[in-house]
C-alpha cells in the first residue's frame, strides 16, 4: 500500500471508531460516571499508553522549549477543550444529533484554511458554508425538548458545536507539528498537556466512580472509549494528517453520522427524527459544496 492509501485507511478507521463512540460513551455518561470524569479517564490512561510506547518505539526526539507553546495550544484545542465540550455535550444531547453536528468540522476547516493558510474561497464554497451553518442552527435550536436520551439538547448541541470548532483548529495546528515530530513524540506531549488541562475539571467525578460496583457492560464501554475512541483515533488521525491535506482529513468526519446513526438506532441508544434528518441533509450538502473544485473565486489570497 502507498502512504496515501495507508492514510486513507487510517482516516476511515478513525471515522468508524468515533461513530461507535457516540453510543458507547452515551451508555456510560452521565448515568454511571460524569462527563468530566470519563474525559479524565480518557486522557490519563491514553497519556500513560503513549509515554510507555514512546520508550520502546520511534526515535528519541527532544522537543525544544520554544515549541512547547504551540504544542500546548494544540493540546488545548485537540485534547482539553475539545474532549470536555464533546463529553459534556453528548451527556446532554443524543448520539445522532452530536454526530450530525460533527460534520460541520470540514466547513469550519475551510473557513480557517482560507483565513490562516490562504486557501482559495469560492462562491460555491461560501454557499456550502452558509448551508452547513443553517443546518447546524436548525439542529441546535429545534432540538429543545428534554427526553430520556437527551436531558438538555440545546445546550448539548451548542457544546458539541464548540467541540467542532476546537477540533478544526487542532487539525490545522497538528498538520504543522506532524512535519517536525514522530507520532509518539507528538502525542505523548499533547496528552501530557491534556492531563494538566482536564484534571482540575474531571478528578472529582473520576474518583467518585466506583469501578467495583460497575457492571461488565459499563467497564467494557469505558475501555472502548479509552483504547479505541481515544488512543486509537488520535494515533491513526495523526498518521492521516501527516500525509493528507487538512481539508481531506476533515471530510472523513462525513462518515461519522451515517455510521453513528446506524449504530445508535441498532443499539437503541437513539432514534431518527425529521429534524435530525433535515438538518443532516443541509449540513451534508454544505460539506459537499465546500469540497467542490469550482474556479469562480470569491476570495483569492495574496501570497
């Protein structure tokens, strides 16, 4: 397999692991462990895994002190703020709503790439951005009624949308860092900063969880969130980001709601509604348009 094919496989697995995570994490939080506590477990165990693996795999790289602020910022966007808003939001909304909102990430990446990477912005891409945000707004503000799956859908959806913005920034920052450092070198430092960010918020809920009283089903779901939806996805995503353009990596988020909806409905952790379907259609259309190759430029950067 070529490097590009490997990167595409990694990006596909990331989408699958995340899609399962919407239902797996929902099975655990907030009923059995608080969202901040579950997030704390994610970063603590994943940080330990990356540091242990880095002792035996990959080059022994030293990261200059001057690079630490950039890594700390990437960790805040990709681990700290990103994970807290996702888990908190998911605990309040539904798996399908959260997964549909995640599709706005490629749209946000397009906007940020135009601003910071000087990528061309066309009329069609602007239309796609507008459609995507209309779909997101409909999903956020029409999913207002609390139910047995989502206690506060509006607040939860807003938090998930903030997670999308944070993750989009992370993709752009990580692209720059992957050109300089090995995967394990980068991830061990990202997660070390992540532990620092999340511990003040999650340690109380984390320590309050009684693992001895939990069922095997709960423990297996927590293990999945840590090993596959955190360690696995972040490692595979870094491999994909190293080879593919940020906008290409972001488009794989498109697979998540399709897979997540099938999984959630199949497991009975969510159900489909016209609001979710309509908002999803608008967002998907927006993603398609923002990924188009139209040459009618609305904005052209001056390099």
